């Protein structure tokens, strides 16, 4: 790709060219990964160290009780890892309806009854065992130091910390962990998390076993039962992450890879499969016409994803059917270039009868590349923090349905619909880019927008990352960033889009990290980009 490195957008970042790279949403987390690379570790070692550090430096988005998905290029092939959480054995629709009323349609948004068995720690351990070079305990040392010594809270993280705290301050363990002064930290104020340091030490010494079958699992059972939950030591002991083959879709000579259902990565692939039927490059990148086509494709993809995607064994259609070329071509024909529409789900089986978080990416001079995303969901997740070991717990259980007819209905040991999606790009079977855009249902929308900018318009990864974004919500409703050209905003309105202009650097429009391989990793290396919407940084050597 001959990128145009002239960046037409306002940015505080420049592309980073290096042979060993870490890109993520907090500079201290990026430095943690870089330490591992400098110590002779590989991209997987760097990714684990970065992920662990992020649980401390960006607790508004992830924690030791979060989930993770990963895609790894090991130098020869791609591997996927699904470490999303499973429901405790006690969870059934009747369990929730007895506790929350017969009219409840989903598990609660906060509290212990929103927490599935967390998978992030299992992902770190599985990655290290299969691909790592350095001792597992070494990888967690930077995070332990950050938790013990503390760090100055940066501006964007502080904004979300202050916004989320009032709702969560009464949840068990939250105030002790995240509001020790009775409030969120201020910008630059020292935040220390000694209980999480203790948890990290136990995880490091046991290669993660303490979390699932040892002292942390016992503490989590005690904490859950004391605060209205139903988690048991056995629920933790039974948990395993799953190695999977990523799903894929070709797009203009490249292949885009995502983790399949129960995640929403398939939405990005479906939208790309529809957009490919239009000549985007014949339109200006920031024109309302180009954005309109992408928005309509994203609407169509979401209509199907929200109807069909769940744990694979519960789906009435397959990922292959949803990605079928004829089906996507038929869906693309529903797009009117001249007006915005509302769309219902299609029927992917007809074609065959006729025929959300934090994201990080790392890469090393040996050619290994890692795309990793981990999340507590909805900011601090459940708001619950086990006090002995500093385990801040996700609320992914809120993603289940209590409707018997839904493929996403809750059941013991089942995984809910998930929003977090790492991604990877290849060409002719060779690695091209490791990337992701965090932020709930903005994630596939961010994948679509940034990929189109790089592939259709040859914008550099940093420019594609900096460009103003749109976000589809529901019906004809979209949000657009305040930095978007007013003429483009007016043009979208003229096409029938109902929009709100928003200035939010954290959640509403996602935040991406990108590492694009330039050639031989040991010679030409990579170019990396980090999103200006977060406090982050791409670093390398």
C-alpha cells in the first residue's frame, strides 16, 4: 500500500515507524509492553504485559475481572482465542425472573448478577503457555509496580472515571477501590491500587491458576455470595478459554479476519461485503455520499447481527450463511444511495436454499503480531470490586436475554452476545495489519470506516484513525463527531439521516490502534498509529 502520509485531519499524533511496536490507549501500558520486547520477549509477551498494565491504568474500561478476545499471527498462521465469560450454573431465566420480576427482559446492568465468569486472566495464561518466551511472572511485573507505586491519572480516563462513579459508588467494593477519597481522582492525582497488586502477584506466581482454582476463586465465591450473587468456586474451576479459527471476508484484494460469534465481529465483515458493491474510491473520502453508503451497510449488518448472533450452538443460522456472497449482494441492493432507510433482519438461509473496552496491538521484528481486546463493559462493568485482590468485575451477563425465543437466552455455562472484537488484515495469506477500534457497538463501525479509508482512499493508518467518524444508533438516528465538516453533516441530513453532533473523545466514536506491516519485519518493520480519542501512545524501537 502506497499510503498518503499527508494527514488532512487535526491530530496530536504522528505515525511511528519501528521494527518492534506496541500501540495502546495509555502510555504507561505501552511502555510495559516495550519493556518486554527490550528484554528479549516477543509480541505475545508484550501484549500480556500491556494488557495487565491496562487493568491498572485504565480501570474505567477493563479490570482483572474482565473478558478478552485475541488474534495472533505466530509468523506462519492466524490463531483466535475466545476468552469471553460463561454464565454461572445457577443462571436460568427463572433465576432472574424470581429475583427481578416476571417482566424482566435481561439480567441487571450492575451488581453481581451481571457478572459472568471472567476470562481475561485465562487468555493471558493461555497465550503465554502457547507462544510466550519470557517467564509469565515477569510479564505482570510492570502492572504490579503501577498498582503499588501508583500513577497520575490522565485527562480522558479521569473524565470517564468522574462520569461513571456516581452511579457505581454504592456497589460492593467500588468506593474502596476507585473512590478512596470519596470521589473520583482528579487529573494528575496519584492513584494506587494495592489490592490489585496483591491479586496480580497471586496470578503471576500461579500462572493464573489462583484466579480459577485457588485463593482468588475462593475470595470471589465468598464476595459473590455475600453480595447477592451465585458464583461458586466450581464455576471458576470449570472455565476454559477456547482456541478458535477466525472468520474472514475478502475486501478489495485483502482478507479481513474477526473472531466469530458469540462476538459481533461478523457485523464488520458483513458491512464490508455490502460496501464492496459500491465504488467508494470514486467518491471523496469525507463526502456525505461515501459515508451514507457505509452507514446503510452497517444498519443492514446490525439488523441481522442483533437478530441472529449468540453462542454458536444456539444460533438458527451459521456465520457462513450470514457471510454468503449472494446474501450480502442481495442485502447491498437494498441500499438507496439517495436516502436513509430503516432495515429489518434478512433471512440468510434463503440464499442457501437457492444456492462492545481497551484494545492493544503489538508486533516484533520476528514477524509475530498480536491483536488483543479486553473489557469490563459499560465502563467499570458491574461496579463490583472484590476487595482482597482488587478484582474489578465485568457485567457481560447483561448481554443475555430472558426471552425464551431468543438465541441469546441465558443458560448455565453459556456465553452471552459480546461486543469486543479484535481484528486482523491479510493479503494472499500474509500478514498486513493488526488492528481494533474499541467502544461497544462502535467497534464494527470503526473497523468499516478505518479500513475503507486505508484501502479505498490510501489514507495512512494515523490519518484514517484521526478522521471524524459517524456512529449508527437505531432507526434513522446517527451521531457524528463535532470535528466533521459542516457541509458533510448537512449533506447527511439532506439524505434523511437524523443526527446529533457530539464531542466525546472516549466512548461514542471508539478509539483505535493500528500496526501495519511494511515489509520484512526485521528490515522495513511496521508503521503504527494510536487514536487521539484516548490518552494512548504507539511506541517502538
